[in-house]
């Protein structure tokens, strides 16, 4: 059978792309090497942060505004809760990258953002330890997404719109034809599609290498702690970003939603690849540094280890996404390199990729995410 669109990889991005393509009336198939809503890539872990005052690059803000709208639409369609508005508390010296970038994005796009003094932070959250030279920024409508629920909701939406889904099946190769693409599967089947969309997560490395773009896969560890106090329970405590001098990397985390307080270092971990990720957790090297950092910032939050898991960051050279057509094949769409900060964009990436596949272009400004930017350097 020939499809209008084939999507390979059905994690966060791929599930949204499939849902949006099928929702536009396309005949669509999704192919996933693992089972549905798996924990072997980058779309798991019960919580992902979402915020609009985007320190990474303020060009993302219009995409985030649309993402917020689409998350709400998905919640209504799925009749389930995906987003919780806990607010996000960002703390550090005024000149630190995350603090300065957050303020810059809010000013450029007129986003509501409260600047809190040390005294105001301690009045709101008396258990935290903010240093004398640090300030805090509070974004009230920021919060937390549930990645597993989000993926399941997008898969259900895709199914409801008639999409075909194949789980536990590997794409072994693809080849371009005059009519699109022939796709070979590990079970011996072949399918054809007019447009092929690759949303491979950390398995995207070889695809980018063929375009002379390097991508690094980094092992990152997420840890959940039992707390000694109820002060860090949701909804009374926000998600947080701490950019503090002396930390090995910025510290981020989430309040206790019933599974413990979650924390991780952003962008800190050994280089790996998707096939060889070390999933074993070492308490001395993986957990102890986080516990120390947490206890200095949120005393009592990290009393003891509850759970931990390894995930992967897919890092492009500039740590920004690639959403583009392949320069070699007009109907091959590349969505990858989401670099540890992509999940909040899942539904708008789904919309963008579906528009590229079915409309020939997108309403969204994504030139800054083009693959060609690396050839221009």
C-alpha cells in the first residue's frame, strides 16, 4: 500500500507528527522500532518543563505560544490532563546565562515575568537557600507536561483519524523513487509513501551525518528523591531552574506530584549512542552529585533515593533543533536534534511537519532551525 506520509519514530515528536498529518486527511503510517510509549529514548520520565521566556533563543517564543494552544487542544480532545501550571522559578546571578536569557526573551516578546528579590523568594518558599548575590524570576503560566500521557494522547488521536501504526518494527532502509519513497522493514515488508518524515530521536545521528552535520548523543540521568518535608509538594512548589556558580551544570527539577521530587543536571553527561546507552544507575556518580546540589538549594528535598533513570539528549552543534527538508530529497523531512529542550514543542513540531508534508510549506518561522545553517558556518 502507498501512503501520503510515513513517519519513522513515534516518540514525542513522531506521535504528534502522525496525529497532525492524519488529522489533515492524509493516509499516514507510523513506524516505531519499540513498543508504544516506551522508556528507551527521550520521551519518558513523568515530567517535562514548559515555559515561554526562552533563554535558549527568543526566536522560539512564537512557536511556544502556538505549542501552548495545541497542548490545550490535545487535552480537550483526549479528555486528559497533560499540562500543570506550577510556574517556573529561575534563580541565579543576574549575569548568568539562564537568568539573563530568560529576562531578554520576556522583554523582547512582552511576556509576564516577575522579578523576585532574595527576601521575596524566602517569603514565598522559606525552605529554599538563595544566595545573597542571586535573584529569582517567576513565570506563573509555565509548568510541567507529562510526556507519557502526551505521547499516548497523540497516538490515540492519530488512530482516531485513521492512521496505521506499526510497533516493534525496524525500518532497515529507505530509497527515493520518482513517486516518493520505498521503505523496507525488518520483518521483510515494504511500504511506499509520497513523503517520508524521520523523527528518530537519538537514532537520528546517522541521518544527520549523511548531511555532514554532527550530532552528539549524551547520557543524562533523572533522579527522584523522597523528601523530608511536605514543602516541595505540588501544587505549592514550582518547577525550578538553578544556574548557580560552582554547579557542574544548571540544576533543574520538579515538585513532588506523588512520585518524589525530581532533579537533573541540564546537559551534563557522558557521550554515548542510542545502541550503547548505559542504563545502570550508579549512586556515587549519578545520584550523589545531584543530592548534594539539591540539599544546598532545597534542604530536605533529597532525603533518600526513590528512583532514577537514564535518558538521552540529542545535541546538534549549536544545540538547536533541525526541522527542515533534506537538501537531497524534497519530500524527505527531517525532525531531530532536540537537544534536551524539545519536548515542550511537541505539538507545534507535529503541526509544522504535517504542513511541510502536505502543504509544501509552513505558517511558522523556522528558518533558524534549517539544516543549511551548519553548511553556512
